[in-house]
C-alpha cells in the first residue's frame, strides 16, 4: 500500500486539527480523479471528491480538539505534535510507502521524525507542498479539509457565526472578542495556547479595569 498524509487546521485558533491518511495499491488508481491541493478546490468539489475517495480507497482520520492541542503544546512544539499525529494516521493503515506534507523547514528531518513514531517499517518521504505534487497526498488533503469544515459547522450550531476559525478571519476574531466580553474566558473551542487568544483575552480583561 502507498499512503498520502496531510492535515487541516494546523494554524487555526478555533476548532480541531484533522490529519488524514489515504491509501491505495498504486498511484495510477487515482489518475481519473481531479485531485489537487484541497485549498484550490471549491467546497462543492471537495465534498464530491470526499465521497469518491471514501468509496474507493482506504482512509484513516485522526482528530485533535483545541484542548488536546493546548495539552500537547505544553510538552512539545506544534510541528512535533503534527508529526506524532501523521504517524498515528499512518499506523491506521500500515503502508509500505508514504508521502507526507512536511511541517518543518527541513523536510528530510520531518520525515525522520514521523518515521521515529511508527511501530512498523515504512518508507516515509516528506516534502513541502506534497499535496500539490502527489495526488495521494492531495486526496488526504481533501479528506482532512472536509472533515474539519464539517467540525466547524457543528461548532457554529453551538456558538453561532465563528468564521473559518483562523486568526486572519475578522469574523473569527470578532466571535472570540465578543465571547470573552460576555463570559470572561475564551470559549472551549479556542486554543488557549495561541497568542491570538491570549492577546485578545488580555485586551478584554483590560476593558473591565
């Protein structure tokens, strides 16, 4: 089996990070699918591909919520956390070969880190922009992105409009600011270890002084 691994939501300030692994017997199996980096696809295209990939290929998904990320960040860097989760997703499929999207400036080092967490032999190749270079990683990108988007929609049912969850989104920042003004604390869906949350919380508390 050949696998591709990618994640969605690494830099988000709200909601989970999702890591997906997709496996196939040969890369030619993906030739007919118009797969590329999930960020380059429209939401409807991603949803359609999600169904096709789930129907025809092996899938492993690992999700870590905001509290889990905060706990992990107390022990390790975010890149180290992602490497562990990439390895966990691979262990769900146990392939002979794997392509992973590198979350380290040194791609080879990242590949070695992922390999060190595996309990089975696997030839791991880590590359930057692997989701755009390998269809199998692009497939994993689609699965991770759609899974995370669905999780964000579930959070919106609970909290109302929260935007994309990324700190660059004004709607997300407005949600966090308003929530903390009303409740005096960040929402449970926010990553408290992120500077964005800490800075907004500090500014909100100063408003009360």
